[in-house]
C-alpha cells in the first residue's frame, strides 16, 4: 500500500543534543580531552572592561577550528553548517533555540580584534605544550620541509620592482668571522716582522638590490618559479614535525620566493626558546644543504641530517686528495706538501673563502704539476668556504644508517602531513591576502591537525 506523509501538527519537544552525537564522534573525543577555557586568559587584554557584552571568544575560536577540522574555508558557509549540524551545535554549547554567531562577527573579530595579537600562535603553542606533557613530543628527532599555498593574486596585474636584500644574521656572522681572521693573520705577520700584503680593504656598507616580480593585488605574495612546482604567486608554509606522533612543532609562513633554508635556523631557535623543546636531531632535504644551516645547527647543538647536494669538481678534488689539519689550519697535498692559509677573499654575497697557498719551490719540482693546476700558474691554491668543516661532518653523517632512518621518517611525515593539510584542513589555497593572514591560516590548520593527532593518540 502506498504511504504518504500527511501534514503533521506542530508539537513542543525537549531535545537533548547529546543524544544525537555518537560516542566515537571526533568532536566528542576532542571535548572530552581538551579544555579550551585557557583561551579566556589569552584574550582578556583584547576586550574592554566596559560596554556591551561580546560573543564568547572561546565559542568563536572553537567555531573557527570546526571550519579547519572539516575543511570549510568560508566563514559564511561555516555559519550555515553550524546552523544545520547538530554535532557542531553540541560542541559549541548552542541549543536549537540559540542563534549561531554571524559570519561577519567571526570575520571582524579575526580581522580587527585578533589581528595584531599573538593569539593564534599562543593557541598553537598551548596545544604543543599539552602534547609534550602527554609524552607525544620529545624533540629527539624533528623533520622539516615547506609546501606552497596558492595566493589570491592575479597573474595579470604584476609589476617589476627593485628591493633591497637585507643581510641575514649568518651574513653578518660571516663578515665578523672574516674580519676576525684578517686581524689574526695581521697579528701573525706583525709578530714575524712582516707587513700586511696588498692594499688595506675599505670596510663599507653596500646595498644589495634585486629585481622581483610583484603582484599588485597581493604585494606580500612571492612569485615562485621552482623546478617541479607550479609557477605563479604563492606563499610557503615551513613546518617542523616531531616524528614520535607526527605533532607539528612549528608552522611559519613566508612569501613564495623565499628559499627554504633562509628562515630555518631562526625557526629552530624559536622552537627551543618558545617551547623549551630539547631538539636532538633534525632531518631535511637538499634544499637546506647550505653552510648557513650546518653551522647554525652546530651552534644550537643540534645534529643535522641534511641531504647533501653533489659536490662540484673542485670541491670533490679538495675532499678526496687534500687532507685538512684543523690544529695547524693547513692542507696537505697528495705529494705531502703543505698549503698554508694566506688571506681571506670575498667572492660574492654570503660566500667568503679562505685561500690556502702552496710554496712555489714545492710546486716547481712536483711531478704532478701539470695535472694539478694550469700552465700559467706558479703554485697551487685552494679556495675553501668559511665553516667548511660543518659541511664535511654533515656529509659524513649522510653515509650512516641513522641518516637513512631519519630521511625515511621525513618523507613519511612531511609529505603525508602536507597532503592531509591541503586535502582536509584548508591549506590548498587561500582567499586571504597578506603575510599576517596567511600565518594565521597556517597556524589554525596546523592546530586543527595537531588536536586530531593528539586526541587519537591519547584516546
């Protein structure tokens, strides 16, 4: 018999939303595990003590997190979903009669009240601290990499501009080390009764300019043109992950034209300082194979397992045929002759080398003279970058089983995490503009994934 639902009479009902949420639902597990009331202490200075009562800030943050847990990038759509989804209402503490915060309320609080605060960074750090307390993060092995985020920027509205390249902390350290070495060498010469060779170098500040492609719609986005990556305006999210349970310990956004290694050491320092994380070892790919990284990690007493790039022919010859003695700061050639350090040369920006020179009389009678250097030269010289020993130690570690283990973990956790963040947690692209907004997006996306991994590990 054909059945029809006739018009039904309205009735009053008492509804308990708790009965509609399954016991194993993600939001139920999160609510049981995490108390979000710590947010009140984080935002109390952002609200006036007088005036009309605001929307509960914990409600706003939890609502934003729902959008990142369930891949809802639009705040307008998020408002609609919360209205319709009983589990979302239950998690936020809203019954069926209570109004859901308007999308503009969420947007204006995020864009104005929270804009210049460290709220999202502090929420991210609090979650990590709880992971540390629960034994889910220990810092023994951290892996790092970056992923691109497509910017909301037109490829048609562009301009070429010149920008000043500011020296990094490492460049300043290089210059200080070069000046120290030159002073040390001059002292040796004076003690030996010799004068300084060559003209006195004039130290002066030099502005380094470079031309870049800039977007008129989002000037803070960077034009990325990397091999194997989509070209265009992007941002980069640099993340670090503790391999024990895959908890993201750092998430940092830069323009898409920033090389991976440039913010790396500062992010290591941030994790150690901000979280008190005792980092033991770090794994990274060949995009981080720079002396700046190797030396910086040693300064921070962190063991680096960085994939080494292929040596140039000159570097390979030095490493294979010339032996370095750290105590005497000299090289020995295959014929047993000594090459002593004579001076420091600045080849280009962020590349300062020490010049080691053999004696003319040694090279004059050497049987391998023709195969060692050119016919117009009278003696063999070596150009060796400052802090080259740290690169050698990293290459030695790259031959160990521990290197293979950490690189395998890096591929698993970094690539897997990027895939999850992009497919499920609003990191594939952005409708926001400006570096501060992208940093907020990266932190919320990482926080959402950290909370999921945290509660699943504890439950």
